């Protein structure tokens, strides 16, 4: 009985070693991954300044959530609501998305975000006013999704057809007049709760 027990124990040693080695490999990979994330390229030139201008023009100090904003680098230090992607050719990180719904943004965006290569922007349920930036609808814009529902915007360009937008949410703002000309790529449009007139152009 004792011999059998010793044999069983000796056969289990390689298995235990394999488990330990596997755990060690997983730990090393996790550490390397976390190091890679922390060592991300800094934000591309000028983009931090544009984000700072957006912060200041929309009452940033009074935002509900403003974690890390204006401290360090937007992409490396993970400013709240800012999403980045690495541009390996330029060796920098580009801001491609801003997600700040229900965050007490007050005021006009102006042209503060015009130079950012944004693909998506989510600013639903804030207190933003004035015009929706025309740069988002130009032919060279990368913008695909715009969510500005439940704000106080009053104007939008009359021709959006050059853009490559897929989804636009403009419900419950203060728009009026004819609906703008829409891009052929658009699959979702919500304009409820405004004073648009006429049919779809």
C-alpha cells in the first residue's frame, strides 16, 4: 500500500511542475501586456490642445466626470471618455472617440474638435448649444456615429451628403427648418422632438 502511494506521488510531480510552469507563463504574459498598455505612444501632436479647448468651452470644471482631464497625456493617462488608437506609422496615439453622455457639458463645442480624427462621438443628454460642427460632415471626415440626442443644439449644416456617417442621433434638440441632405451611407437617423420641416431630401 505504501509503495503504491509513493508511486502515485512520484507520477504526480511532473503534472504539478507543468501546472506551475503554466501559471508562471500566464503571469509573465499578463505583466508584459500591462507594460505594453502603459507604454502606449503619446497622443499625436496638437490633439491634447484641442481636447483642452473642448473642456474649457463646455464647462469642464463642472463636468460630472472629468477624471484625469488636463493632467498628463490624454491617451497614455486615459482621460475619462477619451478613446485612442495607435498610429504605428506616426508613432503616436490618435483620439478616435469621445464618450461623455449625461456629463453636464454646458455651452458650445465651436471648432474645438475640428482637427481631431474622430470616428464616433457620444454627447447625449448634456446642455450643449449652438451649431453642430460642420467639420464632422466634410468629405475628409472619419466620423461614422454622432449621438447628440437631448441637448440644445439649434443648427446643423444643410448638406451632409459628403460624409460617410452610418448613424446620427439628433432627437430632442432645438433644430428647425428643412432637413439636411443626407449621406447615402446613413442607416440610422433619429430627429424626433425637433422642428424640422418637409420630408427627407
